[in-house]
């Protein structure tokens, strides 16, 4: 066999290392997508994600109240499997002016005989309006613990930014209440 | 082209390789490994086929006759994983192992030991994937992964041990594919015969070069995604759990960032071999070699940035939908270039219709239907209606059976005489082709209409108005499945004996691989051939 015909093995080595690094880089890229995806969705309001806490990112008070417009805001809530609770908005639908500070309440009751921790996850539709829906205080910012049979009114204080698109006249804020995952 | 002489005695100076089982366990010979890949692929093709025949039998009539819905769900998911990861991908890798060194004048693959590893990871991975079926018989666990091959969260977070087995199986298959890809890239970049510039490299090699790069880019992302799934299931993370701040849609992004390029990973090697076959049986040079190379690269690049068209109904905002629609439709442009080149290669050629040519023409027609129905699905407005319907099932079987499997069969018939030194039975081959192409259309054409009429995919039972078309589809599927036994029989006969194949095999062949004997010596191209600069 004519060994001289073969390229030196080192030539393969450099290429293999580079290709392995490429593979490792894309493995890392997969994990980098997790924060990138969140940041992207929050930044542009895709996916109906609202800002976690508007007080941390916005100066208060927000833009002036726009009395020339009236928006309809509806509240809905669902329970995810495994959470033996009851939840309903005390005001299923309200009307407000953009820029107006409002507080609304949800009634939550633990129907079981155990202390249970839940976590509410909000979603706004239409999704393009999510960015304009600014929550100043919300029971969804933290996990909620309910004793057996306990019921509680949970408050949400929010502003719909007066810069909201003129095309939108109705908003829906939906809460999904999940059983809180065990602390890692 | 001009080649130096090569040794024709298969064992000259290499008498010491082990025999029997140890030969196959320890081999680093690209031809042995290619044979093992192809054999494994054929076995898995029948395993995955048997699973889906059980599914079609259940779907013959409305109502539940043969199995519980849970088992039905396991069958469809494992069918897809087996066909994609254990049948189609190893078939393409088998082709690469056998043909790339022969085509570029290299004595073997660049990294022979890695090659051996790459293959021997496959059987354990296939075992992991199917073992939960067997464990369930003994009362352990609740069967194989039942989420469909896409493993969508949150269903897969809640699933049984089958999901864990599938995750580890995907890890192993991924490692195997990445090792194979590194090997192929190293071979293609470093071991071409002197004078063979990248642009002169045969199109099959080009198809595989793009495939290998796509695999190295996308498989690690899938591996990361299923790793997150694993930690969500067992280690208290919430990547895909909304209550913990995660997002189940994120899984779909991670999955399809891999899943869409995967379609091209399965198809590019076939697109690469197609021009060789068309050129051989029309006795004309390949039309548009350079255009096809750029077509492959363009499809590879575009394929990486269109993934979300697989879940346009998941609630993406309109600007994102528009982007994914237009970018998806843009892929049809380079693909149309390939179709044009294939047809132009045949144009006014002296055509003859041996079995590989029949399969190649069948491929072009049926894969064309896959492309056109794909354009329909890419349309955001239409997709809202067609999403998750049988229309999608029909579409991707035109792409992956007619495009993928029939493409692989084209290659098998085309190269089998070169590999074995014998001609297969042309009569059986033609019978196999006609049975396959007719029963394939009987199986999947009705599914387009079922989907248009509103039948959802992945259900074991359906409304009465879908009965007739499902019955036709099931009959077609059984004929399709059984006629593949002819394929296996023909291959077996050809391996065992038959008319001697000449070195050139077919009248119109060109390329280095046809200058070697049939079968090629165990060690070929000990002395590198030299490609003259003038062509």
C-alpha cells in the first residue's frame, strides 16, 4: 500500500476538532434559546407574554389618560389539572380609558382539605396588545398559598398604555392557574 | 478522467483481517460498514413497516377493533422514529460509506474507527426505542413513547417511561449521526483524488456534504431540547412548564429547528444520487452540475430558517407567520432549479428504462406532488385548515416515502451490481417498481382527500364518512408493504449470485467508481487516481 498517498493524520485532527466545536456550539445554542426566547417574547410582546412587573421597567405614572378612547377589557381564568381550586373574576368585563390606573379582583377558593400552592400565568390577546398591558401589582407575581377551604380575593392593578394601537378596542386577559411546581 | 492501476487481488498484503462475527464487530473497512448500515436499514424498514400496517389495519374500519388507543399512539410515534432515524438515515449513511471513497478515489473513510463506532451505536439505540414494547408485556411501564415522534411538551413531560427510553435513544442516534457526519466531511475535504476540485466533486458527494453540515448544526439543538425534557421530567426544571416560567411552545421551536432541516437531511443524499442515475440511463452528461451544487447549498441554508411553518397554528403573531410563509415558499425556487436540471438531463437523451431509471422517474413525479402540496401547507391561511389533518400525513409521505425511500431504492438498484458483482433480476425489479408506485398512490392519494374533508391525524377512530377512503388506503398499504418483500428477495438473490456485472455495469456510467472491478476489491484506490484538469 502506498502510504504516501494518504494525507497526514494531523490534517484530519484539526478539522475534527473544529467540527466537534461546531456541534458543541449548537448544543449550547439550544440552551441559549431559552433565555433568548423569553427576552424576545417579552420585548416584542409575542406569544401574549406580558411584562413581569411594569414597575421595574417603567417610570410611574405612565402616559396621560386618553379620555377620547374607551377600551373593553375582559378577564377569564382557567384551572390546570391537579389544582382543586375555584377561581373567577369578580368583574368579568370592564371598560376603561387607556392610561387609567385600575384594580380588579379575582375570587380564589381552595376546595380541598390540603394546603396547596398555585401559580397564575397570564396571557393577553390579541397578542400584539400584550406589551401595552402593564401590571403594577399582581397576584401572579408570586406563588399563592391557600389553606384548606380558604378563599381569598386576589388583586390585580394595571394600566393599559395609552400608546396602544388604535386598531384595538377589546382586550382579554386570561389567567391559567397551575399547581406550583416543587421547588428545585 | 484517468486512473492509475489499482490492485485487483482483494487480499494482497491485507490477509489478516478477522473472519466471522469478529470481522463485522471490529471492521474499519468502509465497504463492510456500508453493508452493515444498509442491512440494518432494511431490517428497520420492515420493522417500521410492520408497525404501520398494524395501524392501517386498525384504521380499515371506524371504531376500535384491534388495539387500545394508547397502543395505537405508541405505534405511530415509534413507526416515525424508526423510519426516520433507523431506516432512512442509516440507508443514506450506508450509501455514503460505500460510495464516497470509491467516487473520490480515496482508499477508505478518513476516520475508520469512528466509523465503526458510529455504526455500532445504532443497534443499541434501536433496542432502547423498541424495548418499552417488550417491557410492557412483562408489566414494566406502560409501553413505548406515545406522543408521536415530535415529543411535544407538555404531553411528553407527563408521559411514561417510554419517553425516557426515546430520549436516550435520540441521544445515542444523535451521537452516531454526528460522528458519521464528521467522518464524511473529513473524507470529502481531505481525501479527494488530486485534481478533483470541490466543484468537480460528484453531486452525490455534494448532497452528502450539505447533509453532514446540517446534521452537525441541528442535531445538537434537538439533543439539547430532549435533555431539557429529561430534566423537566425528573430533575425539577421547568423549561416547558408554564407554571414555573417556562413555555411549551419553546419545545416546538427547539424540535423544529432540528425537525425541518431533518427533511433535507433525509432528502439531500437522494437528490445527490438522482442526477447520476438520470445521466447514466439517458447516456448524457449531468445537466447543470454547478447549478445543482448551489441549489443544494441554498436549500440547506433556507432550510435552517423556516422551522416555525410546522406550528403556524400555535398562536404566532402575524409578522412571524408572514416571515415563515414567505421564507418557506422561497425554498421552492432552488428546488425548482433541481427539478429543472433533472428534467433537462433527460431531455432528448437516449433513454432506457431499467429499474433504477424507473424509480428515478417515479421519484421525480411523486416528489413533485410532495413539493406542490408543501406549497399549499406553507400558506398561512390554508394551513389553518390543513394543519394536523391527514393532508399533512399524505404530503410528508410523498416527500419521505416517494422522495426518500424510493430514492434510496433507486440507489440500491443502481449500485447493487457494483457492490455484489452480480446483476439483480430486472424482471423482479420492474415488478417491484410497479407494485410499489401503484400501491403507494393507492395508500396516500386518498389521504389528501381525507385531510381536505377534515379527518385529523393521530386518531385510532374516525367519523363514518371517512370509511371508504380509509379502506382504500389500508388495502394500498398492505400491498405496498408486502411488495417490499420482493425488494428484499431480489437483493438476497443478487448477493448470492446471478449474471456477472461488468466493471462499468451500465452503458452510460461515468465517474471513478465505475473504473473499479465489480465488486470492488476489499481495499480499493491504494494508489490515488489523478483527475486531469481538462474535462
